[in-house]
C-alpha cells in the first residue's frame, strides 16, 4: 500500500495551486502490480496553468514514491470535461490527499454523481447499451 502521509506532505507543497487531490485506481483498489501507475486526480485553483501544474504534481508524487514521473498519471477531475464515472469513482473510492474545503469535495461529488445518474437514466431510457450489443450479436451471426 502507498504511504498516504508522505503523499499528503508532498502535495501540501502545491496546496496554494490545488483545490483537491485524490489517489485512486488500482493502487487504492488493491489490484496494483509491480508496473502499475499511480493515479492522482486533481482540481486546480482557478487560473492555474494546467500543463505546468500536472507536471509539478507528477514530479512531487514521483519524488515521494521513488518512481519515475511516467508512472504517475495526473487527471483533472472536472465533471464538465472528464467522464462522469471517472470523476465520481475517483472521489467515492479514492483516498483524499488534499482538500481545500469539505464543501468543495461534497459539491464536486454531488455534481459528478448527479451527472452520472442522469447519464445512466438516459442510457436505460433509450436502451442504447442494449441496442449496441444486440447489433454486435446480429453482426456476429449475420
């Protein structure tokens, strides 16, 4: 298991540039292998240069973990731009490493859950997933 306290210390150095950071994925789920990466979800402060911040987060996390930066995958957790399920799962199942405020975390979680729930209802209502698999089966046997 990853040393969470060390990651929290490392990311606190970037606290003025982050609203939130979370560790998620295989490292948290207990499914990590020797070559698994470290998934870090972030919410940047307004006005931050995203590429620079992502690079700095990857560098701090890699330094703390003693791995190369290519083993750190930094994802911006923005429900408007990232897949809803990814944002929701990262927040719901991940380990919170840094958070500027509890309200921010709860608001982001609620927005991601709401968007994911809306998408699920839409997909069920229009039977899009079932229709897709029915077409695949028909093509296989056709």
